[in-house]
C-alpha cells in the first residue's frame, strides 16, 4: 500500500515502481482529473481496479458510489424545505464525482420545475478555502441563495465560515447540505445534513473485485454503491 497525498509526480513514481513486478495487482484511487497521463501509466497487464474517482480510457473494473443520486436527494431535500433559489458549490468540473453531483443537482431542480441558474453554480476544488471564497462571491453578488448544496463536507465548512463572516446563521439564514458525511459533520453546530458515502464498503468492494481478477474470475466491470441522506440540523424553511 502507498499513499501519494494527491501529488501527481509521486503517483507516477509509485506506479512505475509497482509495475516493476513488485505487486500482483492494484486498487487505484486518485483525486484529480486525468489528462491521459495516469491512464497511460496504468496501461498494461497488471490486474487492477479503480475506485471512487474515474480514470477515463482505462478499461478495468471500477467501483463508484451513486454520486448523481446522492446529489439529487440532497437538492430535493432543500426543495422539500421550501427553497427555490438554491446554489451548488462543487468540485472540479472535469472530475468524475463532481460532474455527476452537478448533474444530480440539475436533475432535481428540473424535476421541481426550478431553473438551475448558472450564476448560482460554482465549481472549483473540494476544499474549505474554495467553499468559503465561492460562498462569499455568491453572497456579495446580486440576490444571494437561500440554500446551498455543497459537493463535499469540506466545501460545506467553507460555506459556514463565509456565512458567519457575513453575520448569517445556518440554517436560520442559509440552509446547507453537504456530501461525504465526514466524521466531523455531526459535531458541527448545527450538525451538518449531508450525503453519507459508504467509504469502508468502497474499499472492501475494490479489494473483493481485485481478488476476483487474481483468481481468474470475471467481476462486474462497474459496481455502484448506494448513498444515504443523513438529516441533521442544517436545513430549515427559507425566511420570508
């Protein structure tokens, strides 16, 4: 096992070392959009499984969570609370999970007959800093949203930080739903309503799939794991 800390050069170095006959198979998880370089480095005969984020053009078994359905449920939860002016702050547009979550957001808005205004969508990084910057921009330009679907819990932290800077309270002035259900989500004040990913199951499914490959069995080419909405205290009806 090796962790590269999201460093692309370390990823390539680790892969070149592992591909030199040191391992029998790989479970690969990346956190960045690939321009083809990573897919090329992974091409070959070594059995492998990709989990969590897609690596396009790599024809191997893959295990993902239901990103689109989770984003749909998160947005529909905000709509059910009475919100219509809903913003989406998500990850990089080129990243698989971020793109799927953005599609889920737009699908829920369309189902409710609400226009997903482009001026209320910000895509950048899955980070607290981006969440804060994007939320401040939304609050300082035109009519602000009454609710936000954040593409990750780290983004949600940044949204809360920006709201507090503008003397707004969650959920009194701004409702918020995240994605991930990170360990800190339930300890925030208020507790963060979010989409729970089965991270443990994701790793287990990746390993089970790889073991099937090593045993010359044919596992599914695509496995999707369900997500669930965890309802806490960060959503309320919009203020008049």
